[in-house]
């Protein structure tokens, strides 16, 4: 049975220059590979060692990039290794098969959101009305599924995100602060649901996962084994769970460590790791 590896991308496997967290002397810094260019400028990186391991992982497991990025944002990324047969975008709203959206999956997601939570228009309007233009730089609707703000973190009032989360909770939505972005996402829109569908299609018996944010928690809980770095929302909250390993590394070196753990677990699927019945 194949091993399925579902990993968040930003601040898990790939890092902006601001998120690299290179604390060693310059002469000892790892060599970096640019994996994303936007508007003719380099945007995201991984170490060259991580790039080699990701290439090897493509041969050892079914690797599934699992991101909150829109499809357009995801397609800017040029990861090393074989092109993934499956990718998950928009926090589970879009399942790509050989780069093409699975229309049936997207329709199922839309139907569930319509049944279970407040409409996007209501949430988007609340964000516009309650956020202060002094610290908001952008307001975006992503794939007609969720909304997010780009903010100046140093100007963001300390309780604003908590107050938004309480408001959203009562309407079936969740809130996540990641770097300079504040996401408002419907609760039924999850990475784990889409990964469960990929596991069903591939017959995967063992699922490995990694992520750093609140929006990755459901994915980590659903996997057989998971890893989180020492940075991000989950680390800040001290979040952990059975079968989840909290790594000591931060920044781009955490991405390297996560890939090392993925490879080791994928190459030794019979090391006693329990199979998770929810993926059956």
C-alpha cells in the first residue's frame, strides 16, 4: 500500500526571506534554492538539502502539497522532484488531479458550505466594516470560498483577532493569523477532508502530515503521524496531540527536518506505526 505525505507549504516546507530564521553566522548558512518567483522577484525558498529530499520523497511516497493558497498562488511554486499527481488548494476547496481541478469534489465542498455555515458575503462585509484602514493593506476573497486580510502586524490591536474569532465561531467560521495575513475560513472547509479523499483514491494505508498553523490542526490530527515546527500558530499555543512531534527547529531548517522525518517514515512503513482507521 502506498504511503501518503500531505504537507502544508508556506512556513512548513517553503519560506519567504523574512521567515527563513537564519541565526547562524553567514558563512555557515545553508545554500538556498528559490522555488517561487512572483512579479519577476524571488519569493520562496527551501534549502538545497531539503530540495534533494523532496525529490527522493516523490519516489518513496505519494506527495500531496496541501495549502491554503489559491490555485493561482500555488501554481507559482516550482517544487523540485516529480510533479505531484494530486495537490490540495484553498484549504481543501480545490483538489487538483494532474494540475486540473476535480469539478465533482469542488461541487461537494460548495454544497456543504452552503448547508453548514454563514455565507461568505456576510463574513467579508464584517471584515471590511470592522477592520481599520490604518493597519489593513489588502482585503481579498479567495476562490469564492474564504476571505483574508493582509495587515501591518505592528499596528494590529492585540484583541482584534480574538474578537473576530468569537464573532466567526457563532457563524460556523474559524480565524487564523499567519504572518501578515488574517484568514476567515468556513469550518467545513478543511485540508483533512480533501486528504481523506486522496487517501481513498490511492489506497494509502499510512498518512504522514506536517503544518504550522491553526488551519493545519485538523490535518495533523487526522494523519497517522504528524510534525510541526517550533514556529507558527501551533507552536505559539503549545499545541500538541498524540502522534504529533513538536520539532525544535525554526524557519527553513525546520522544513529540512520535516522532509527528513517524512523520508524516514515513508521508507519504513512497517516500523510499528499504527494505521489510522479513519482513512479506510
